[in-house]
């Protein structure tokens, strides 16, 4: 328990005093009655040292503040088993799932879309409760859906929501939760018989490996994703996977520069020039020429290519402000590009903006990148 809260707090870069301040502010905004600051400081110390149990009352405050689950806060293992009380109850759940599966799937998809919009604008940390409840509802519906015609629509919805939940967990620094959510997404995609969602989950899961220090394995996984029934993958998905391969190759080191450039060329060639941002059957992916230009700038900046600057500033001029977290990454890329040219004042300016956006969304992932870039200035 102690390790859980302390690790999560320090990953956010918060002191105990900062956590006290944020808890008090959270409570005041919602008219909640909590302990005074001095008492909270004692509680936090005791929670982290295992001398006091985090109550449900305070866990409900800590979860959205830190983007953590109850199990992560308390150091427990989440129970995944669902128990049905006797055959009558089991059959009633099966009957309900069978009759409601078609009508439930659109509602699940709509809820995922709402959470996706909130995530890109506000960040993932405050959505942990909603996301966990959303996934639990779909998992329960899928558990009691028997026949393929009832399972497929729910499994498809679960696959898309699970990749979103996994990316949110990765952004919040909850690496183990991210990995498990991707595994859930892959299983759901297989249940849905959807190679699109399976390949997408594999492609995103490769980022977990890269950030864990296994870049070569990450490249192998994203390449394997591209070999997952490519004839059934949409052109936009194939372009997304090629761009992901380019980024992962660039991060793997100079020996993979040629592979990174080749993958970028494939992504550009594969992306449909249809003016659309998403495929109707692959809502998990946002990718148009503007997004790809930003991605290309990211890859070129990692490679130390001087042409990255032009791509990145063009992307900045056309950036959608609702993609707050992505714009934090864009300013990180510009910082890196200016550093490569020795333009320290410009690098500092973009780094300040990157830090502001990372803090606004509570992104542990981008905050770490900001700190690494700060160390180079």
C-alpha cells in the first residue's frame, strides 16, 4: 500500500505538500468536507508508510487527482472474477445480454467517444473512475453474451475502449495497467474477429515496450501488427502503423535511421487523400495529412534532421487546440529540433509551453520528456 501511493505521487512530481494542496482544492470545488491541511499531511505520510488504510472517502479524491485505480493506490490486486449466484441468476444475465447486445453497443461507443474527447482536451488523470466503470460494464456484458452475433458488437466496442484506457494509463505513468489494458483490447479484438482493432492494439502496445527500454522488441511488435491480415486493414490504419514504426525506429537509435525514413515514406504513400480524419470502422485512429506532418516532424527531430523544423512549424500553425496533450508533444519536438541547432532561447520558449500543457493534462509521460529536455539545456 505504502509503495503504491508514494510511487504514484512521485511520478506526478508532487511533494506531499502539493498533494495536500490539490486534495484541499478538489474538496473545496466540490463542497466536500475533509481534514485540515496539517491532518492531511499526517494521513498521507501514514498511508505511504502503511500505518493507515486509505478509506473509500479519500480514495474517491485521490483516484481522479492522480489518475490511479483503487488497486494501484492501495497496492492490491484487482479482482477480475465475476460470480453468478446460481443458475437462475446466470440465465437471467445471459438472456439480458443476448437481447440487449445490439442496442447496448451504440451506447458503449458513444460513451467511449465522449471519454476520448474529454481525454484529449483535459488529460487522462481525472477520468480513471469513469473509464474503469465503462470497461467493467462492457466486460460484464461480454461475459454473459453467448453467441457470436451477440458478442461481436460488444467485443468491438470493448476493443476500442480498452486501447483508449491503455493509452490513458500509459500517459498517467501506470505502465502495468497500460499493458493489461492492451492485452484486454487484443482479446476483445480477437473475440470481435476484427484484425483492425487487433493490429491497432499491438501497434500502441509497442510504445509501452519502447518506453520500458526495449526499442528493438517494440519495432518487432509494430511490424508484426502490420502483418496481421493486412488485406483486411484499412489504408488509414496501415498508414498509422507505418508512421508508428517510423517513430519507434527513430527512437531505437541511429542504426535504424534508414528504416525510419522508409517507414515514413510508406505512411505518406498509404494515407488516403480523402479529406477525412477517421475511418468509419476505425474510430480509434485520428490521422490526416496534418496529423501525419506533425508525426513526420517528430520522427525527423528524433533523427536530428534539419528539415524537421519546417514540418513542425507548419504543424504548429495548423494544430487543433483541442488536442492539448498532442500539442505538448509538438512543443517538445520543437524544443528538440532547436536544441539540435544550438538555438537555446527558442528551445527554452517551446519547453515552457510543453511543460504548461503537460501540467494542464497531468501527463506523466510528457512531463518526463520535458524533464529530460530540461536536463539538456
